[in-house]
C-alpha cells in the first residue's frame, strides 16, 4: 500500500565529495597491544615460553620481554581467531637483546577481494639489504643492532613482491607472531605511513639516540606512493524518528482525586482520617465522608516527591505526621505538619540501611522511634529527636538528631511508648515481648515472662491500659516505684492465634490470656472506656475493660488488617485486605465506608458520563464517581476473572469479557446479570460498543464476534481475523496471543490487529464483519523502524495505532473508499455492503515518537494500554519510557505533537491503564489498584512554521521574546525557561558582552572587559559589577561555581560563594595561557607547546607535559576524570591524562584538519573542516562511525544529549542517540537559530534544555535546545 509519511522530506541529490590523500589520515591508527590487552590482562594474547611484562629502565615504559630462542619464546597476536584489521602499514617497535641472539617477526595477511594470502617474515637470520621468497614466505632482515627500532612493513609492497603482481586490493592483517630474545614496545596498524618526523605520540620514545625507522620494502626516491582508501559502503540515512513539533502549545493538569488504600491509617484530628494511597497521603472527613485534599497543580510540591515507593506506615502525634516506605535499600521516612486542606512537608531521611517495619511517636511528640533492618539484616531500633529533625530539614545528615541506637537479636513487629514513663518502650514480635529503657544513648531491654505462651507464638500488636485521672496516675507512679500490685497497669499484647495476653507493666509477667477471635489479631487499641480488637476473621470488636463480653462488633467481608482510634475515642478507623477503609461511630453504633479500592492490578477501564468502571486482578468490577472518586457499586466474580469492559452508550449497562471466553452484560446499579454470551473458547481480549445496538468482542482464539443488542444480544456474525491461518493455529486457550479491535462510531469500520501480524491492521465491515479489500501494511509504509502494534483507537475517521514502545502513528481514512458502506444505529445488523477500495488518499503519519525523547525502556505489553488521545483530539497521553509510573500529556493537532509535556507523577507502581472520560478527565491506574483522576487544560495556540527566510534574533515575533531581567535557578540554568510554556521555543536576549572571552558561573556572567575581568548579573543594571582582576584576559573556562581565566603571566581562578568571590590556588605556571579546561578536580592550561595540570582539591605542584606542536584548544572530560583533550596547530588532536601525579600524553586522536574539539561522556568529539564529526574513546580509532553536520561548521559544544554546532550565521542543535548495534551515533535535528551576526562563542548548559550563544556584535542570548526555532534542517545536512 503506497502510504506516505508527511514528515518525510524529499531527498536532495548530492555529489560525493572527492577523496583526497589527506583523507587517509582519518583512518584509525590501531594499537594492537591496547586492543588485545597485552599490557594489562593476557586475555587476547597467546604466549609460549618466557614472555613477561616489565618496566624498561631506559624508556620508563612498560614493555614485553621475550627470552630464549625463537622456538622457545613466542608472542602470538591474537590468542584465538584472527585480528581482521584492515591496514596498509604495520609498525613494530622493538629492541634486540643482543645482535648475536636470534629473533623474528611474522605477519600473516590476506587481500580482501582476491583472497590471496601472504606471510612476511622479518628475521635476524636474513642478511642485510636483501630479501627472498622461501618456505612460502617473504623473508626480510631485522635491525642488526640492539637499539630501539621501528620496523615499518608496507603490506601492499610485500604482496606485490610475493605474488609478483600489481594489485591495489585492500589488505587484512590476520595474525602477528613475535619470537626470540627481544623487547617489544608496541605494534600498530594504519592506512597512513609515518616517519620519524610525523609519527604519532604513542611511537615516540625518549631515548638518547633517535629511534630508527626501517621500512620494508624500501621506497625508491621520487616514487610517490598512491594512497588507497576503501570507500565505505553507502548506508541509508537514518529515518526521521521525531514527528513535527507543535510550537507554543502546552498542557497543565491538576489532580482531582486519589482512589486507593495501602493499609496504613492514622488520625490527624478527631474528624480527619489520614491514610496512605500509593506513595501519597490522602485525607477524608470522617463525619461527612468527603475527601480533604487540595488539588495538586503542575510543578507544585506533592507527597510523591519525597517517597519513591508506596507508603506502608503512617504514625501520628499531636501536631505531626510520619510516613515511611519500607522497600529494601529504598526505605525512607518523611515528616509532615497536618494542615486544614493539605499536609505540609517538613523533611525526609533514611533511618536504616534496609527496611522500616515500625514507627511510633512518644506521647508528647518530641521523640520518634523507628524499627528496621541494618545492612546485615539485623533488627535495629533508632530514637530520633523530632525537634532536631525539623531543624536539620535542609541537611541530609541526621546523625545529630539520633538520641539512641540499638541492635536487637529479637524480632520486632510492633512497638509503643509507655504512657507512664517517658523513657520506656515495649515491643513484641515472634516469641518475645520486651521492655526497653532509654538510657545514655542506649536501649537496654529485658523480656517479659510469658512461660509456655511464648513458644511458637507470633505477637502482632500491643497497647497500654489508659490512665484514669490524676489519682490513678499517682497510684501508677507508686506501683512502679515499689513494684506493688496496687496501681499496676496492664499491657495488652495481641497474638496471631486469636488471643490477647495481659502483661503486668510493673512486674513484667503474664497475668492472663483471653481468646477473643477465631483468627490472627492484627490490631489492638485501648481507651478509658473500651478496648478494640481487629482480626482476620473480619470482626472488629469493642470490649469493656473486664472483657466479660463485647460491647459491639462490626463484621467485614474481608480480614481487617489495621485499626486506629480517633484522639477523642469516638471513632475507630478499620482497614481491610480488600482495600476498604471504614469508620465505626462508637456513639451512634453506625458504620460507614469511606474509601474502597482494588487490591491488585487494574486490567481495564470503561468510561461513561459522570462515572467509570474498572475491573482488576482481584476479580472485581467496580463503578466509581468521576467527580468525588467514591465507589458506587461492586461486582465480584472470583471463579471467572473479568478482563475487559465496555459501557453501553446511553445506558447503565456494562459488557464484561471474562477469562473463560464469556461475555456478560450487567446492570451494575442493580448488580444483576442481564445477558450471558458464550461464543469464544479463549479469554476475551477486547470489547467495544459501536452504538447502543452493536457490540463487538475479540478473543485470544482469533475470532471476532458481532452481537445485536436489540435481539437480546444474539450473535450476528463470527469471523476469524486471519483467514490464511487454520482455525486451530491459535490453540484452544490462545496462550499469550492477543487480538485488539477498535470501532468507529461515525463510520462502518472495525479495525483489528493481532499478535500474529502486529504490523498489519485489518478492516472489517461493521454490519456484516466482511473483510475489507484494504489491509493497512503499516510496517511497509512507515518511514521509521516500526515496533509491533499493541493497541488501536479511532478519532473520528482517523485511526491511531500504538507501538509497543508507546509511540503513536495515525492514518486518516476519511477520504479513502474502503469498500464499506456506512450503517446507521437503526439499521438491522447483518446487511453487507459493497464497493471498490482505493488507497490513493491514505496517509500514514507519526504523531509521537517515544524513543526520540527517552532511552530504551521496558516495552509495552498488550495488557498495558497507556497511549491515548482525548475525545477532543487536543491532548495525547503517553507513558514515560524511563519510569513506567509516570505519564505525560502533550498537546497535539493534525499530527504535530508539542515537545513540552505535563508530567503526571503520583503513582507508586507501574501504570497499566489510562483513559479519557467523556468530559475529558484523565483516569490513570497502576498495578497495585490505585487510581488517579486528573483534570487538564490546554494552553497556547498552534503557530504556523515560517515560510520565508528565518527571522533574526531580537525581532518581536512568536519565536523571539525580549527579556531585560533574567536569573538562574539552583542548577545554574535560566529560571524562566524550564517551566514556563510561553517561553518554549524562544530565544531571549540577556545582555551585551565585550567580546568572546566570557563564561557563565552560578548566577553571573564573568567576562574579559576592557578594564579587566569583571563579574556581574546578566541583565541586572542595579547590581554593581565585581572586579576580579585588572589584567587583560586571553581565555576563560567555568565549571559550576569555579571560573578560571588565562593571562599573559599565567592562570588565575576564582570561586563564587555566598559571601562573594574568593581566589582559588591554581598552580604557579607563569607563561602566557592560550587555552583552558576545567572539571571537578583539575584545571588544565595550554602554554604554547606545553600543557599544565593542577589538582584543585589536593593542591601540590603543577604537572606539565610537552608537545611538539602548538596547542590551540582544550576540553576537559566530565566529572572527576583527570584528563583533557587538546587540539593541535596542525589539525590533529590528542589526550593528556594525569597518572600517578604526572601529566602524560596518552592518546593520539586519529583526526586531521580538526577545527574544534569537545568531550562527550568518555569520548573525544572532533570536528574537521569538512563537517565530519568523529568520536574517539580508548584506542585512537573512532569508537563510532563518522557522522556529518554539513560544511561550514566552525565549532562544536556537547551537552548531556545534544550537539551544538556553530556556523557562519547560525547555530544548530542535534539530538545524539547511541545505537550500539549499528555502532553509530544517530543525529536528529532539533532546532536551528538564524543569527544576525557570526556566533563568537557557544556554551551548552548543564541541563538538556538550554544553551548560550554570543554573537560577534556582543549580543548574548539563551535559547531552548528542545524546540525548533526555524524551519527543520534535516534535509540540508
């Protein structure tokens, strides 16, 4: 099918650039020793006999030493297989132990096209100035002295001598063998011939006498050797991964309600119940049952920011709340101040190395006890001073707030502070009840005497008998002092056997044992009037202090796993294992359910006006109110799990598809079954109503069914979606197969996609299920690497297809004749249509590409349907490819997708479903049963791309806005750009600089002004500039809060602190500085033909390294790697690195005519005069294929994921994505800035979003790197 991608631009014919002899130097210089690890490990090197590594006293370098005869000591490169190196020359650097001792070098090679093989043997037995062909090898002499020598073997000349032909076919080196009594410094291969004058740094040796280069065969004088470089196989240009960008449009969202309960509950006030919902806190008014929550706006502080996992514990005191996440190695405790509408975040910290199991506040709220596991999985008790925690809320170190820390050999499942003594605690766990005393930073403990009742017992909860008035308090104090029975209090300890143990607090002995429940007791609490217990038998019971008989009980349909009593004792909150949270009113004996939730993953959502239905892995179907989030009804089917839902239009009926293959229609308001259809033999995978009359179901057995609702949902038609496959090919159960359908309410089309053919969309007549002559072969039509399709949905007559990575493409079928006539809602089903299909007007277009924005992630599965388009077609919902707990909202229109996203981050587990309601609210569901309802609004208008020439910066148009005031945020980026959508895609003028010597440091611009070096806040005329130095600067560099300038008499460095600018020691080099580079640990400076390095952190002396050529430019590697890249005067590049306190030149970058260099990750990025960008790491050869950014490129800078290229009158931004399988760095055009003057300096920001550029006229601008400013330029480069 000739589908067309509207984003694909016509290719321009380009003539290939002529190859020059200088291009040969771009071919890599391969260090064979480095490639095989000969100087490190011996993994790739074969050894026989006496072969060892050692330090040569003359060179001060590590060399390989071979001892003995040729037959006894041998070095084989490689150990197994072949080298497979394409080369013209082989260089072997060696020194013979003695002229009288034998040694040899053998090279096996093959011509690639003719497969002619040859063996070259350099031997000490061959007479000087002669060569011969003997024994199947071309034999030549070695150096006759014992000095260090470099043998240069011309492989092309050797093949011509051996085969007596003149063949210019490329040559591959297969194996190199060295034997005898010899030292070897290194082995290299190259396409270019080097001599003593221009040899790479790796071949240069610091010896008293020059190193001799012996060439074989010798080159005749006046004979110019042609340079043969094999043309690379032309590769297809990478397809456009990114769709068109929708400019100046954004989406804002607010959280309307949270649905979900995580079994942790507490009381913030007598009427406000606080519970955990995912990784957030939610509140409800127990008196009215209404949620208490302030709508969560975009970019507003929310509880999800401090918790990365689900909240499992909630503890409350007088005026403070504590929450904890207890996942291993991610445990976290946060403190909150309860507010009238929202809880105010105070601080968060990690109390233990591993899980948190218990939290308890003292009765005055001044101390917090946390129980968890240390790094060795031992029980650990830590007591914190809450006041110090609040004071240290801005610091990560909370050790000063620790009052006591204690390890325990006994299990602790619950702990509580004593109401009688402020320094005592009581804990319980498996086979133990222990009393703890806080004393001098320790918690010594002693056990309670439980006798045989402790054996094999698991104690789950405890509480204390309350104090009854002042007189009772005096009796308690007297009993504790005299250990008498008068005034003694009781500790109630609940057990998993259904018993409650009464333990004497003063005597620490068992008083009695009571059987109160038929299942494990999960909670116990005491008030002055009653004791409440909750158990797995579903009962919550209130007992009098004497436990004669319960006062009242509340029966639940599931085990009760948590209880909490309000501060006034009038309400009891009860949480069940089925996700229900209810409140028992003690005074009125009434029970009300406040919160209901799924307890497993939500499998599907169906929305209708004002409400929506969900089905989950807990085998329930629930109906929710869209506005309040309250559950309206519930249907349980434990024997046959519901998988998919479809709401019948203009009705309260819901169709449900089950795992058994049944399709049933329910009236959920009345909770009764209306119809039951058993047409499928495998699980139902998709279910949709096209109208009030027509229902379609798809099953994993490959069948598609049509039902007529007016005929009691009788089956009208059944088809198999793939007629080419036999009926039994799918199997009786369908296994992991899936079949997804989508119906168009306005047209007579049903679209299907299957896991057997995930790149084709089949179309059927909605009336008869007759297959259309048109099948959309999406893979063939796509202009990008298409992933398997997992979901389909319609927007009017536009079909949207979702790929497994979350990308979305669209196909507009409104103008295509599909051979299917429309049917109305009143037309009887079963009437087929006719017509001839034409596909000339069908267009395939990509709306959203997930892989261009994020790295590779876990693919979407058919059970996770997240990518959706709103009913109005204005917003696209898509899953974050890095974190499957986050979704993004993007504005869309006619295939264009806005780059600015609205990030919805409030879930604790992976999101499985997203759906838009008829009122266009967004419902998101996760794998633990939590739901979120979001309200969103779209802002901004669609601005057409300029058709004329790009506008210059500074003009008052839609893409350029002038700002006179601009500040920086804490990360060092312009504060107005990252969060304000009105500035997206804009360029903003900051200020005017004096020249090209400037840099950004913290919130200031530091520049070389006519009167010296000054620092000032950009655009703020009210702030006084700070003079740092009066001398004229030659170059500068900055890193975070450090800035360094090079002068004619050396280098000076300053640090920006809260109190102002402070001088920093940076070495004693007193020569003119021409280039600088700076990272976290070292400052590198270029002084003519020398490079100096100074460790800022450790200080000490300055280390220098010489170079034979002038150094023009430096670029430091990121973070703390003590290395920098250098561009030399002749266009070559190298790497300097500090090793053992000494700066050495460690790598020669294989690039010629370089005009600019940068560093990206751990690689050197070099730009040559032809616009070729090469990446070098480790060895001298490029680690990825060379890419082109077009001619005229003057300089480059690299951000975390972007490449900034400066041209004569513009700056272009490319997104860099590494494809390890292809060995390429894919460049995707992102933005182009047309300047009114030549860019004098370009600086990439620390974030991915921004960059800075100064023109030759002195104007300083910042720009967005993630939005296009002018026409796309992918076709030009």
